[in-house]
C-alpha cells in the first residue's frame, strides 16, 4: 500500500468511527410519484429536490429527445467557442421574463454558477457578508473572490445591520449573500428586511434560490414571495425545473459582465442541448401552472400537521435527531417501511444537528404523505 492509500484508509476509518463515511448507492427513478429503486428495493423517495416532479414529466422527456435529434448529444465546447446552441437564447429569455429581470445567463450547474459569479463581481479590497448557513458553493465562491468574508448569524437582520455598520467602510464594494430557501432547514430568508438594509448601506444583494425557484412566489421564487428584486438572483435548473444547470437573472449590464468575467462559464463546456431543451419545458410549466407550484408546500404542511410540527415555510421539513448514528438508524427504519429519506450528517449540517430532511413534491400522493407521517410518529418520534 502506498503512502496516499494509507492516508486515504486512515481518513476513511476516522469517518467510519464517527458514522460520517459516505458511499454511493445506485438509485433508479422508475416513474412519477417519486418512485425509485435502490439496491433492488422499490421505495418512495421523500428526499429528492425534484420538487415539482418534472424530471419524469412527458413534456421534458419529449423536449430532450427532440433536442438530441436536432442538435446532438453534447455541446462540444464552451459557450464562448461553439457550445452556445440556439436553445440557450430561448431559455434565458424565459427565465428573465419569469424573474422579471432584463436578462439571464445559464451556467453548467448551480455550483459552477456561484463559484463563478461571486469572484466576477467582487475581489480583494471588497467585503462579502454571508448568512452563516449559506450553501457550500456560496462560501467557496466568496473565498475564491479574495474579498473579505464576514458571516452573520442565520437570518439575523439586526446582526447583519451591525456588521455593515462596522465593516462596510472597509471595502470599495459590498455584496450580501444569502439563500432564499435554506436547503437543510427549509426556512425562508427575511429578504424584504435584508434588501432594505442592503439599500441603506450601499450594498449589493445576491440570493441563491436553488431550493426556492418553482415553489414560493407562485413558482417565481423567494424574492417574488418577499416582493423584492435582488441585484443578482441565482438559481438552478436541476431541482424544481427537473433538468440540469444553473442560472443568474440580473440587469443586462451585470449579465454581460459575467459573460466576460465568470471563469466557470468561460472555461466550462456548455450543457448538452437535451438539458437546455428540457429546462425550457420545465420553466414553461412553472410559468403556466401555479397550482402545480403550490402542491409541494401543501404536502409539507399536511405532513407537519399530522406530526404536530411547526408549519413549514417551504417544501422542506427537517427532523433534527442529533447524532449521526441516530439519523442513520431513522433512515433505515423508513427504508424498511418503503420510504427513501437519506440521513443528513456533518459537515453538511452543524455538529449535533444530524437529521432526516424530508422534501415534498407535487407528484407525491397525499396517501403516501400521510402514511409517511404515521410511520415517523410510530417508529421514530415515539421512541425518543
């Protein structure tokens, strides 16, 4: 065994001892209703980010197939070389219209979006204030920028204001970063208050709406729900939209700047035409069917009512269990009952807050939602 193998095995053993080792499990989607097969077992998934069930929608499948026939399987190069196939123009126009901005730009993924956008807007000599629970890719983008990064307590507008009073003058430019819907807790950022604070302190506001787009605000996202227009609205095409990719909606000037400066756009191969075509179909469904967008939150609230939990603000409901071992045990209990709910453990969430993260989709059957709540009540909560 070489030195690198010894290092890897030692790290894996440490993770195993703390119940933090990860592994990949083959999981095949088998149709609508969030049905999957994992390790040969048929399960109903309550942990997917496919909030509207569009990944299995016939319109998205048909659009993807047609795009392959017309444009091929791959893009062949970055968007600035030969990969900017005509479908992008249609998708970006639809995104901008739905978000009510001047323009939009699509990236290869949500992670690529955030690690490219933030360094394109701020750098050394600037200041970033970020919610402490912001997604890893927001933190990565902030650190890559070279700007001074200051964290504020989760959703604490008073501390944000105090930190701006203390640090705004330290930088030429100031960027405030937050998720719109927080991926692990499901709560919404107080965007109206944050937007007002940003305006008062001459700061730019960037929201990550990866888990908001398609559900709150009639499907337009958390900013629409709050009645505000952040300077930069980021989101993904790989969750509620049912396809793959990331995007930014902003002014025409900001979008043009990103085309020239965002390294994760400039130096990454473009999305395959099938993904862009499927996203167009998904965005069309979001824009045209508010009842579809309302269904995930209705399911989440039905689940919470059955368990006497606080009313959710989004389609995400966390059940914090504490130790990683407890979360893994609870996940296995649910799998025995026919449900897939993956345990979420550090470092994805803070130490001591390992949990089950339930996510609800428009195509879940209400009977499955209520049966899930019954199993959680009988076999997980009753034993605690």
